[in-house]
């Protein structure tokens, strides 16, 4: 009896283990490595700056915005969005100050009370790419190449202050390649000034070292895009020395950072943890052979229809 009891316990333990293993396989999507995070903030008047934070969340697209209006036309705004399907992140921040005249008991203007405006935004997103590489002898290493564009405008008037930056990283095989050129993709302005940012970039990552592979090989790469690495786009209109002039600050990265093309070696197939990365990048143009095959099929259908028509 004791032996049967122990056998039954062992069987139950094995079944429980199998159940947990199968459940993990079925729910494997929960462990997928992709996310979007962001923060938006806006304030007006004298200290009511509000912030809303999105921690790293497993979602494929997201947007948020916040606007604060003050009693003297002062204003603060923050906006951001991210979309893994289009491979793009965008953000903008705006600020405008305003003035309220203060009079003495006799109705004489004493001074102007300045009311500030502030806005800020941050957004980042990440996805994991997987590659299947056919067996064969590769004399040269294989690389993934992503091309993209970073664009934005920073504009200030009077004593407005604004700053913004871009960041992109492609990581594989323990090697990370990132863009972080402070003199090109990051800028700040103060006074009557406009900075235009138009920065194309290319990132490459190793997906297979050179060598002879007898079986199909798998590889991974991680992509990360953000507006400002651990910092926000910031716009502020405060501390003016010209109390009769309005200061503004605008950081317009609404078409901020985006992937424009992906180049994978011939024969290599890839997919992403999100299942949608760059799926809306562009509409594939049929190759000449595909067009020829399609045309032949249409001609065949037309001939078949004509034959049936005349039989009637």
C-alpha cells in the first residue's frame, strides 16, 4: 500500500509539473520583451505643475497629452506618442508666460505680476527582434541595418527656454550601437532663436559571426528609441526681465524619431516580440516575377471566363 501511495504521489507531481510547463508555453507571450514608456507634464500660474507617468508597459502604441491654462494667457503643454508598427516616437512641449498688472489704491500701475507656463514630455519604446538564419558557410559576418530620421524644431522668444534630444540604440551579441551626437541631435535655445534638427542615422548590429553552420541558427537584437535619454523635452517661459513682453518656448518634435528602412541579409527571416514592429513601415512593391505570375493568372482567368461564356 505504501509503495502504491508513493507511486501515486510521484505521478501527481509529474502531472503538476507538466501542467505548469504547458501553461508557461501557452502563456509565453506574457514574457515578450517589448514596451512603451512616457511622461507628460504641464503647468501654469504659480506652482500647479502636474505630471502623468506611464511606466514601461507592454503595449504596441500609446499617446498622451496634458495642457494647463493660466489666468493671464500663460500656458503649458506636453504631448507624446509612440507606435511600434510605424517604428516612430514623437513628442512636443510648449510654454507661454503672461502678466497681470498690479495697481495701488490710487489706480496707478505698480508692477506686473508674471505668471509662468511650463511643459515637458518624454517617450521611449523598445522591441526585441528574432532572426532565423539558414545553415551554410558564411565567409563574412551578417548584420542587421536600421536607417532612420530624427527631425525637430526648437523655438524661443524673449526669455523662453527650451531643450530636447534624441536617442536610439540597437543592441545584439553584447554590442550596442547608439546615436547620441549632442551637437546635432540635441539642442537648446534661449531668447529669440530657432534651432532646426534634421538628422539621418544608420544603426548596424551583428546577428551572426562568420563561420560554418550546419543547422539553422537563431539570433536576437533589441531596438530602443526615445526623445531624450532619461530627460524630457522641456519648454519654460519664466524669469523675464521685460515685464511688458511675452516669452514663449516651443519644442516641436512631433515627427521626431522614426525608422525609415530595415535591411536584413538575404535568406534571413525575422519577427518581433510585439508582432507588429515596422509592419506599417511601407507597402511592399511586388517583384517583377510576382507581377508576371499575377498577370498570367489574370489572363488565364479571363480566357477561362470567355470560353464558358461562348459555350453558353
